[in-house]
């Protein structure tokens, strides 16, 4: 990834993400996060719809925790 620039957040907003959600995802992408965990159903819905356009995987925090417990 070439790095974060100010256009990332507005681009995500244009996909339907709320401003702070777009900023959080843009920061996760900039930080090269593998996964971004949230409990926000609207954010999860948008992230699922536009997953091919995101550079970070967005998952439900509770579902992800249950999955991790399976490997313990």
C-alpha cells in the first residue's frame, strides 16, 4: 500500500460509510491491519457489500471472539 492520503476517507464515505467509520477504516488500512473489529451493524453491512474495495477485513467483534475460542 502506498500510504494513506486525505482522499481515502471521503472515498469510503461515498460508499455509504458514516464519516467516523470511514476514518476508522482508512486508519486501519493505513496501519496495514489484517482485520478491523466492530459491533456496528451498519458498518458491517457496508463493509460486506464493498469488501472488494476495502484493504482491510471488517468483522463482527463478537463472532470473531467466538471463532478464536475454537482454537484455544
